[in-house]
């Protein structure tokens, strides 16, 4: 049976949702960045994470970097 988990938080005016999808051998990550009506979805199909906590840590870092690039531009 496939499992998915989510984790949400707000940062610098963005609502962030982390989605983890369990697959054979680990977890895949999707990240949704929402600010008002604008939504950007980032999917990490290159990596498989050993557990949801590892995935969540990397997704928080990825969200931070993406938001920094958008707000510092």
C-alpha cells in the first residue's frame, strides 16, 4: 500500500506544503509554494529519501533556497 504524508508551514509570506510519497525503497518529494493566487510546484524525481523526516529536512531547505531566489531578485 502506498503512503503519502504532508507537512505545511509559512515562511516570508509563502504557504509551503511538503508532500512525501512512499515508493519501493524510500520516499519521493513534491513541494508546493503558494503566495496568493500564484503557485509553484517543485518535484524532486532525482532523489529517493530513506524516510519522511529526511525528505522534510531537504524540502525545507529547497523551499528556503527557492523563496530566497524569488525575493532577492
